[in-house]
C-alpha cells in the first residue's frame, strides 16, 4: 500500500496510539497475571485508597473514575479513557523503548510519519496527587471537567517524551511527527519543543472551539502567530473525528467560506474526510449508537458517531462505501451529496476545494508566504499573504448581507470566489462581496 501511495505522489501517515493498549493486548495480559510480572510496571497500578476505593480522584474522559479494580490482584489500574484501554507507564524506560521500536518497524516500511494520539496525556503525576476541582464547572456539561486535569495531562516532563518520539522519527529522512493536543494555543506551542525538537506539527484545534465571527477568528490567528516559537510552522484544523462537522457549526453557506479560510491561512491545513464535499452531521438513532462516549455519558451531546459516518462516494446503496450495511448509518442526503455527483459540477463544494488546493500549489504566497491581518470587524475578515513581489488579499464575508470593502489603493484581479464564478474579474478600489462569499484577489 505504501509503495502504491508513493507512486501516486501521496504520503502515508499512520495513527500511533502510545498512551494505552487494549486490555486484551499480550503486554497487559502479562502485566495483570501477577504483581511480580516483568511487565507489571508497564502499566500504572496502585493499591486502593484506605476506604478500598480508587487511589485518586482522577476521572476518565469517558465518564466515571479513571481507575478500574483488578479483582485478581486487588490493585487498581489507570485508564484515561475506557477501562478496556489501560494506560501505559511512560515513566518506565522499557515502555519508551518498546514504542520506539514499534515506530521504527513502520518507518522501515516506508511510512512518512505519525499522528500521535493524545500526546499530551502520556505522563501522569508521579506523586499521584488528586486533581483540584474546577471552579468554572457548570452542571449539565461534560463531567470530566468537574476537575482540572493538572496532574494527568500536559505535565512539563511530557516534553522529553515527545522529544524522544521525535528523535526516532529523525532517524529517517523526510518524516513528520504530528501530535493530537487539545490545549489553548499558548500551551499548545510548547509541543514544538524548546529547540524545535518536539512535534513538527502540534495539531492546532483552536478553530474548532472559536465563535464564528471575524473578531474572534482574527484575534485567534493573532494569538497563535504571536505564540509560535521562531521557526515553528503553523497548522490549522476545521474538522476532526471528535467535534461536530463544520456544516453543523456554521451552515452550508459559511462552510464554503470556512474552506477558503482554512486553505489560505499560513500553515499546513488539515481537511477532515467528507468536509470537501459538504457532508452533514448525521443524527444517529439510539439503536445505532456505537460511540462509548455517548453510551457512558448520555444526553449531553458528547457522542461522536454523527461525524464518523461512511464517506459518500456515489449515489449507490450505502453511498458506494460498502456493499453491506456499514457500522454507522449513511447520511440520508447521500444521493445528492457525494463525490460522483460533485465531480462534474464546477460550482460544487468539491470543485471549490480542488480550486483552492490548486491555488495553493500555484502561488508561493499561499503555500509559504507571510501573513498580515488587514481587517477583522463586523462580518469582514481580511488578511494578506505575501511572497516576494506577489501579494494576495483574502477577503471573507462571514455574514448574510453583502459587503463593499473600501480598498482605494487596490488594483488586481479575482483569482477565486467561493461561488466559483468570478475568476479573472478585475478589482479597482472597492471589493464587493456577496452574502457568504470569500474571494482571493491578486494585487497587480
């Protein structure tokens, strides 16, 4: 598969989950077989509290205590997620060595890098202190955030663990290390490493949580650009497997504007499958729910099945994804929203994404150029991208009313509109934007 991908000019980045294993994994089976097992310390075990309960108040992200009692030994093991996903003990050098060897196995087979799952979770407090209560917690929201996870996530020492992963990747040329990290940008940037020896791309998910307004987005970009270490390369994400689809968050009209934003900001963009054709969030009926998050913490809207439904390739049964009923239901709009239907439509969401990607390839200002804010007020978000003599202006209307942007010194032409219908249109002075429209303009 790797060779076939490389022959087509594609890179292969695989998911690496070094935080935990299955409870059915041979490592854990050996670890739980005896308190004296050589692999016992590969996981995190503690004796019960004096009352026989869990050793700390640490919570699982999927609800309830993060400690599961092992009846055979009488001890508890730690699981940041499901009880069938026991956490590895990264304070044990043998664990680090074993995971590094897993990485080398795949790197020798030609994979181009790793997306490292929950990288900010890898170390836990060595003193096993209780997490403090969260004074801002509101009842009826995610119970995990009743406590501030200061002793179970984002420990300062985790940076050396990340640096160790990076050293393995650096043994092989032209490979990349990407880290999954849900942290504010000011803390996120630490994962680049003190000497840029951490993750090449600590995933920046901040757009997923930011209100969809010009002022908020403009402020976020400014904060992120200011926080980046010198030489750190930015990245942006608008959708992933854990958060609602962009179409649900901003609607179909603004989803096109969002695509232009993602693919014109400075840095590496990450597209979530299906967003390039405008896939919707699916309402999964209770009897079809698969996500343990929804099963363990029901009724709070935390379930993720609706963003994980089958890719919609065509209008055939099951959207061309499979020939049998898939794990999750296909969106009911699959006969209209699918790759085959959009491929021949020059104004489709798929065509817009293809044009945006072609624009990035054709213009160094978009690929690697500098970023400068121009406006972030009302419904207007505008910024420039510059490389040498080339300057592009990106103007985005985040609202439902037309805008006229005063740009008295602007002369140029439209390279692309989110409506895919203004290419080559001259611009002199004002820039007109329709409701829910974004444009990329090249300055003459």
